[in-house]
C-alpha cells in the first residue's frame, strides 16, 4: 500500500455513497490503518449527484482537504457518466470502478479515461437479486476489494456484519454479505 490511498465516490443522494465510504474506513481501522471519510454535499435532495471521500494509510494522515487527485474513483450510478466529470483529477495510473452492465472499454469511451485500470460490475443487478433492492454500496465494496487488493473479502465481510449486525435482520445481513462476495467474483477488468 502507498503511504496514502485517496478514494473518491460518486453517486446520488440515497444510494449509500457516504455509508460505503464509512464502511471502508471502519474496515481500515479494523486492520490497523488510519483513515478519513467525509462527504461533499450540502442541502441536495434525494437523487442529486453527491461525492464522498475516503483516505487510507498505514501512517497517521496529516492532510485535511478534499481529494483532488484520487487513486481510485468509484461510480455507484452509471447515469453520472457523461454528465459529471467522474474522472477529473484521477491519477494516470488510477483505478476507475463503475456500477454498470457495460464493458470496461465502453466506460473508457464515455469517460475518455485512457490510462490506468477500468473495472465494471453490475452492482445494481447483484443488489436486486441478492438484497431485493437496488442498494449498490455493498456490492461495490466487494468489487473495490477485488480491483484494488487493499482488503480481503473476509475483512470487509467482518466489518459489514459488525456495522449492520444490530441494524438489520439476519436475512438482510446475509444478503449484503452475498452481494459483496458475488460482486468481487463478477467484477470485470478491461
């Protein structure tokens, strides 16, 4: 792992972008890392484009600013492609991970991101099949783990069980774990 890994999340209000960033940060804490997790939104209504940020490090983090040049960008809502500059500032060797049924090459064409790595996963489909609702943050975390190698699936599974254990029924909890694991298996690199 680099000294600091900076991650930017794109989605719409109500899709769990902020929660996903916090879950990732809590997983980092559980593995002895330092983290920052913070949203970037104001009084936007449900469905409005929002961003969230996560920093991970094995050393204390002294940066206290928004992430302008992320190492990883995750897009939870594919309708943002082409309407929001999701790859703005993404490092040349960065990783772009998008929830879509498109192939990575199609995402490259739409975004113009020619360098780095592009991954796609149909997190919406996975969430509907496993959870029964289009809540894509958990499957995107599984795809993130596979795309970046920063966390083991078991580490994320443990954190999801701790985070949601008393908030949701055991059936919903198991569905989220299944969606996490399935997305990690179905993510496509291109």
